[in-house]
C-alpha cells in the first residue's frame, strides 16, 4: 500500500463496526523509501509482541526533527461516508 499514491482507509471499532472511511494520499519521502527497500520485516508473534511494542516506544522517544521530516505522511482527503454515525444496540436479548 505504501507504494501507491492513494489508498482507501477504513477505521473499525473493537466490535468490527466500520466507523470512518477516507480516500487518503500518501507521501513517502526519499529517505523513507530507502528505509522500506532495505527493511527486514520480522513476523510478530504473540511471544515477541511485547518486546516489539517496547522497542517501538523507545524509538519514538528518541526520534529527532529529521526523523519527523522523513516520516511517511498520510492525508485524509475525502470522506467515504458521513462521520456522524450513531450505533444503537437493539438486540432484544440485551434488554429483557
């Protein structure tokens, strides 16, 4: 997806309900492209997920202005549907 100029972004809640959808534009600076081309992505499994999370937190704490300038930017440019949704749980078994 990061090699495309435009993508569709869909955001869901913890119940897998789609709340937001956007057409988005992606800007990948040259340094980010180089990093992606040389990246070695590992499979994140349950046993290593905590270590990966801690490493990501550490990396974000130590970032500099240059890192932010080289970051991939995603801009939401068009809503795919209205943002003022209301979810009503009308399952009768919840209200007996």
